């Protein structure tokens, strides 16, 4: 499901707005200009993070496109950074059945992407996050001497996400609704929670959240038995299939669902 776009400097924005006509023109084209011109509160920082995350690449009510979907999963390079380390593990382990090269080579693949981003002076957040996960997985496998331990972090992440989603449903604040609330223009009280009072919107956002529950449940139901029975190659292959491809499909479905109840008004479409 995220760090590709650098958030605007709120203090710089405020200064520019006060001193240059060009800044006023930019503000007219930026529906979040007023918000960025103020010191960022925790709520504003959350909104900024969500807008730069996968689901934030297409606003509620906006028609999703193939390009938007690719952007949401990290772009072409982001896809490569997400998929290639796992693919390298699968290929090397299937050929050699050796633990060390199977977990070390994916780390080296991740390092290549870090070096490329450094050379091109691009944001390193995504690459560092990716290589950190690969390195932790490799470390666990080397410490335990078991190749299946490479998948423990991923299983734990899926479990935490599942518990978090269920918690938001239990308190009647479905996570997809909270995310959509951060993407929509804010209410008078500074929040985007008007969907809670609309039964149709609430129902759709609840269904969308349950679909994400299904995604993480499916991963756990498949991966945990394979981990417990040490079916490493099958586990690696399943993880690739249920990773980015299934995540992208779920994003697409979520966009389509939210679009049914958050139609853009004509004046919004021109913004």
C-alpha cells in the first residue's frame, strides 16, 4: 500500500504567498494551498501522508486510470523495487537450495536501487524502507538457519494490518472511510467525517474496508501453513502473487467503490 513526493515547506509557502504574485497564482491552482501555508498540525501531516500514499493518488470520485494505478503502487521503479528482491530469492533458492546466497542476493538487489536513487538524487525513502525489510528478513533467516524465517516479517505485517482494520470496523470507523476523510475537503470543524452521517457512503466505505480485511486474511491463510510446513519455494511464489498484483487490484476496486458515492462536482473537476 507508499514518500515519492516531497511535501511542500509550509513556512516557505507562507513567505512566498506574502511576497510574490507567482505564489498567488500557484495557490489559486492548489486546493490545499491554505492548509500548506499554515504550520502543519498532526491532522494535516496525516492528510499529506495519505495523499502521497497509494490510495491517495486518485481522489474520491475521480475515475481511476492505468497510469494512476501504476503511480499508486510506486511507479515502474517502485514495482521493480518491490518485486525483484523477492523474485531473486525465489530463483536463487530454487536453483541452489542454499540459504546464504538466497537471502544475501536480494539485499544486494535492494542496494542497487539505493545507489541508483542516490546517483539520480531522488528520494530514498522507498528504497530504504524496502531494503530495511529485506535486510531484516535476511537477518532472521541467517540467525535461525531456516529459509522460511525470511517470511516472518511479512506475515507479522499482514497480521498487524488485519488487526488494525478489524479494530476500525469494531469501533464503527472503517479505515477506508478515515482515509477518504483525509483526502476530501475538510468540514467546518477541520475534519472530513461527513460520510459518517450518510448511510450510503458509510455502507460503501465499510464494504471497502472489509475487502481489505479479506486481502490480509487470504495472505495469512495461505502463507502461515506454508511457513509452518517449510514449503519455501511455494511460499515465495505465493507471496509474489498476493503482493503487488493483489494490492493493485484491491486499490482499483476501492477506487471504483468510493467513486460510486463520491462523485466529483463540475466545479471540482476543473480544479
